[in-house]
């Protein structure tokens, strides 16, 4: 009898967890992202830099770039990569 009570108690405690995980697994909308930016402007010049990544139901993408302007002109760099399904 004690074993039956344990099985019933365990089932009552794990059922909401199993149902919740099943709902999470079937969720249609998925989005995760990261973004970081920096900006500086002073007597030496001005610059901006950004790095970002994201994942959604269509694919993944990462980008990074920077731009700097001073008395010598403007310079910068850009990188982008990704995969879309």
C-alpha cells in the first residue's frame, strides 16, 4: 500500500512538469538575441562599435562592426555571417 501511495504522489508531482515541458517543446515562436554597442566622441575623434547575434525559427546570424573618424579620415570594418533555413 505504501508503494502505491508513493507512485500516486510521484505521478501527481511530475504530471505538471511533463505537461509544461511538452508545451515548451511545441512553442512556435522562438527568439534569442544578444547585442552590445559602444560609442565614444572626444577631442581625438568619434567612433561606434557593435556586436550582435540572434537565433530564431528562420536561422542564426552574427554581426560585428566598428567605425572611427578622426583628423585622418574615416575607417571601419564589418563582419556578418549566418544561416537561414
